[in-house]
C-alpha cells in the first residue's frame, strides 16, 4: 500500500499566508486528549493580496483542509476532531473556510528515513506499514512539525473531486519492521503535546 504526505502544491505561490496566528492556534494541543484547548472556531487574518488562491490543503504554518477534503477524511476516519478556521483578507474581501484536523499520531517512520537535525523536516520518508495500524490518514509521529500522511485509497478519493492546489509527496513503505530491531510493532499514540 502506498502513502503520501498531504500538503500544498509547491508550485502554488499565492496560497494564503496566515498572519499573527501565534497564541491563537497552539499545536501542542493538536492531539485527541487536548484538542478542547484549541477554540472550536476562529477567524485568522491572511496577507492582503488580490490574487490569493485558496487551495484545498494548506501546509503552513499548520495543516488546514477544505470542507471537500474533510468529507473524504470523514469517509475513511469518521472520528476525527476538527477545529474550524476561517481565513480572511479584509482588504480584498476574500475568505476561505478550513478545518484543522486533529489526527491520531502514528510513530511509523522507519530508521531509514532522513530528517533534518531538529526533526522538523522529512528529507526522505520511509513508513513502516505495520505501525500505521490500518489508518487511512494520520499525523506522522516523532517530528517537530505537523505532517499529515494519507493512504493511497484516501488520496485517490480526494483527487476524484474538484480539488486544487494539493501537493503529494510519496513515502517509501517498509514492511519488514521488527526483522532488524527488537521493538514492538506499531502503536498509535494520542500524544503530540509539545510537537508542532
């Protein structure tokens, strides 16, 4: 089974740039146990630009998905917690409705993965399939950045809709976890505090 990191298309330079979000969205609480500490609905201002494009997935500074993508997430993982975020450009009177998905975390990166020094960027991602525990979409665990990963069938369902601006990065999949290490196979955690 294939997996992909879900984000914004790198060629999209006009996606919304969120301003002054510190203190409003605290990613330490973007886990199933503490999501209630993030307001259920908020309005965030974006840089004022006449040509802003609202893609269906925004990667930075934290993941946001459109209602269309949320509908697909809900088909595959119906118990996801969401926080609604409205993005507003007051000068040009443009807005977009998004959701911050609070995904279960899967500590599923294999040791063959390549990360930067502070573990905030994946240079090469290798997923241990056994440690995804069959989840169709999840937060990649053990990182200092909120990466969303989706299984091929979920990604195909998203792409069948009229979506725009989505970037996909394929992850390698390793299925022989445990053959070279004496660690238990895959456990999802509800953690995530302190990451992001």
